[in-house]
C-alpha cells in the first residue's frame, strides 16, 4: 500500500517539477490556455457525474441525481451560487422525504 502512495507522491512531484521547466512562451500561447481550461472543466464534470451516480461500484439513480438536475437548472437560470446549493440540497431532501429514491 505504501509503495503506491510513495509512487503517487513521486509522480505528483515530477509533474509539478515539469511544470516549472516548461518555457513561458508555451504557457502563454492561446491554444495552451484554452486547452488547459477545457481539460479542467472536463475533469471536474467527470468527477461530479461519477460521484453523483456511482455507489459501491454500481450505477444508481437516487436523490443525488435529483439534486444535480435541480442545481443545473438553477445554474442555467443564472441563480446565485448559494441559491444553487440550497435548491440542490432541498431537492435531495424532498426526494428522500418522499421515498422516491435512496
């Protein structure tokens, strides 16, 4: 177990070091900036989707999915972030209260 942890630490350190060694002109290039921004959004979206519908190695549709849908609708309507969070939590609570999903 500790071997994997140390290997991951070494990989993170090497990645961070490589970032310092990249020439500045490459980092300032418009294509690089757009690519890095897109990768960040993609990774975050994947993590949100996975944590919403995965439980114990299987795909489930429960109150978390309802919360995500309500939060996405609120975001599309340009609601303030705090309201998005409150609406998502309220949706999950309502679904659990009604016993519609786990």
